[in-house]
C-alpha cells in the first residue's frame, strides 16, 4: 500500500488534470449526444455538467492549497453528485418516447452515453486518491 501512496503523492497534479480532462470530455460527449438526439431539455444536462466541473475544480483547488477538511467535504458532495448523474445517464440510454414538433416519437437508444458514464465513474474513483495524495504530502512536509 505504501507504493500506491507514494505514486499518488508524486503524481497528484497529473491525476487531477487527467480527472478534470475526463470530466470535460464526458461533458462534451454527453451534451452533443443529447442535443443530437433532439432532447428538449439539453440545457439541463449542460447545467449539471457545469455543476460537476465546478465541484471538480474546487476540490482540485482545495487539494492544491492543502485545505484537507474542505477537500474531503467537496469529495463527499461530488461523489454523491457523480453517482446521481451516472444513475440519470444510465436511465437515458434506452429508447424513450418524446415529443418532437407536437408529435410523439420514439427516440433511438443512446448507447454513446456509456462513454460519459465510464469517464465520470473513473473520475469519481480517482478523486479520493488525488485528495489522499494531497493530504499525505502536507503531512510529509510538516512531519
């Protein structure tokens, strides 16, 4: 386990950047997919991703500035938001009925949503390790 802690402590900024990049890529893929599918409330998807990205940036900033309690609080909130959004995205994969131009139509399944689900899941799994690496580095500097 010591090797994992050392790796995380040495590469936490790379991990944080990769995590943010994964969330940004997931945002682009998901919003383009729902806009392309003609989902009327696509802006709600964009707003949720903006919220997630904001929390990921805040958490990364808290880790970088060694604010351990705030970073862990943000991690807990972000983990709940990520699980919630993954659940919503998963529910949007199957074909569903929607109204387009005052006509009820069946939207095709959005299998592309597996990409943002996977990326957000990876980011959510990596975030606690990034925070742990930030906490460990501060302890090493002080001790």
